[in-house]
C-alpha cells in the first residue's frame, strides 16, 4: 500500500512538473511570437485555437472520458480477460472512431467550404488543417488519459515536450525560411504538423498494442457514456474562448489579437491555480471521508489566500507584464488583462464548491452551471462588445465567473446542509479582489504606486500566512533539520 501511495504521489508530481514546463515554454515564447506576428495574425491564430477547442470535443465525442470506466469494465488480458474483449482493444476501437470522425468532417468541410469559410472567416487550407488539428488533439487526449491510468507520467512528459518544442521550432523555421510574410499560416502549420505527427505515432502504438475488434458494440457503450459530457465540454470552451471569436467576427482580427494577447497574463493564474487544485482535490476527498469539517474549513483559507495573492500580484503588475511580453505593440492589452485576471480569481475559486459537487457525484449540476454561464456570456458579449468595444468582453467574463462561482457555492451549501468553507474569508477576499482591480485600473499609469502597493500587500499576506499557518517557518526548519542530518552522517 505504501509503495502504491508513493507511486501515485510521484506521478502527481510528474504531471504537475510537466504542466509547468509546457505552460512555461509557451509563456516564454510569447514575446518572440508577439514580435514576429502582426496583431491581425495573432488574432487569427487565437481564433483558430478557439475553434479547435470547440470542434475537438465534437469530433472526438469526449471519448477519452470513458477510459477510466472502460479500464475496469473490460480489464486486461493478464487479469483473465480473453484477447479482443479487453481494455486495450477498446482503446484501439476509439482510435478508429476518431479517424472516421475526422474523415467525415474533412469531407463535410470541403463540400460546404463556400459557406464555412465565410461564416468562420477561415480560408480552405485553414479549415482542413483545423479538422486535422482537432483529430490530433482528441487522439493526444486519449493517450494522456491512457497513460494516467498506469501513472505513466514519463510518456506524457515525453510526448508533451516533443510536441511543444517541435511546434515552436517548425513555426520559426517556416517564418524565417518559407513564409516570412504570413506569420499566421506558419503558426498554424507548425502547430498542426507537430500535433498530427504525434497523433499518428500514438495511433500506430495503440493499434500495434492490440487490434480493434467488436467496434460497433464497444463504441455503442463508449458513446453512451461520453456523449452527455460533450455539452459540458463545449460550454467550458465557449466560456473560456468564445469572446475572442465574437471580437474577431464583430470588430476584426487586430482587436481579437490584442484581446487574445491579454489572456497570456492569465496563464500565470491558470498554471498556479491548477497546481493548487492538484493538492487540494485529493486532500479534500480524504478529509471529507473522515468528516474533518474543521480541517476543511481551516485549509480552505489557505486555498483562498494563495489564489488571492497570485491574482492580486498579476493585476497590479499587468502593465509591466504586457510591456515585457508584447512591448509597445500590445500595450493597450493592459486594459483587458486586469479585469481578466480578476475573472481568473472567481474562475478558480469555484474549485472549492465544485469539490463538494464531485464528491457527491452531482456532475449534472456542474454541467447545467457551465452551460448557463456560457449562454449568459454569449448574450452579454453580443450587446456589450457592440456598444462598448472589445474591452467590454473582459468585464462580461468577470461578471459571468462571479455568477458561476455563486451558483456552485449555493449548490455546495445545499448538498452539505452546512457551511463547508471560511465564509468571512471568502467575502473579504472577493471584495478585496474587486478593490485591487479598481486600484490597478485607477493607477494603471502610476508604476511606482502600483509596485509599492504590490510589495506591501504581498508582505501583509505573507505575515498573515506565517501567523496562521507557519508554512515558510516549517519549510525552513525542515530544510535545516535535513542539512544537520546530512552533516552528522
């Protein structure tokens, strides 16, 4: 049992490091691509990525979500199951399904190309590359899910790193040597080609591991499981990305490029929040099973505090981050980056009540909330972007995520019939985030004041953390004790 526990922890650390490496690699290439691509090209590529996020869920029917259940439903040959009836065969069947879906969509895209190119504002080549990219993404998602079932984080890291590096390298080669005047096309080809090659290798690997059999019956079960998740997945993507598509459609590529660039600052919050949740989620399940309500309430404060700190620092330093990453060309993105960072606080604060919903298996309420929030976001964007410009999309996102969090919080309260988290800290932090946003916007051109306030706020948060949790002190004592032990030996 202890060995299994170490295996799980090691895998969790591996996945966390991998996510940081991937996001970090992409983050540090932002200034390079901001320099090489025009605002229009940057906006078009951001919109291309938004379309991919939506279409990949449809093309793959979220089939990768069925793998966990399939692993225990069909099992492995070494567990006594006949060859052809096992889990590996099911995985191969899903590869055939994705390839068939890609073929059908490629045919449809070319048959209806005249209408689709006008509606999506994509040329025919981009349309075909989009379908291939979606299929590749669906296949890679299946691979990641398959490796996670065996804690194979090494394979995940290898594929993720090779795909990211080859995508960047191929894009730069195309820009410098082949299409120097068309940065958008180079970015698309570089991204699609690297992912398509990785997907092809994965398909060959899966089919070589076990040939597909019983395709119809297996996929009937798989689709019955995964199709209900598709609306939830699409709604999540719409909530995160659809504002960029609407800006491109209603205003133009350049404005979409500026808005899309502002979201690069959001990446800092995204990576940190996902890492916090990696620790929080399993900890919550363990302590909820023990009915440790006091422990959950106390440590929810630490979750709130860490998220508040990172979001506040990002807002206060957004103008400098935008300037470092995009130089003067994207300077106006600072007006979007600040409210987007505030929205990020509520977007990830929802992980607290969502953990309650997942614990009680109330996934339908999660899907309902996501779809409702996505619909509300589209309606608000339609009217606000038209009347106030693309910056309004950042504020509609903020309002949407506030309501999104409140819905989940009320649902969690009803499920538990009690207050699970530190209400006063939640209230103060939510008001505090909005206050820091207002201060950051008011002092957007007062660099010294903003940075000074950031230092004071960070020191205050650090002081409170040490007074309440003694985290840094405990870490330093542990390191000192370890060094003393090493010296003694």
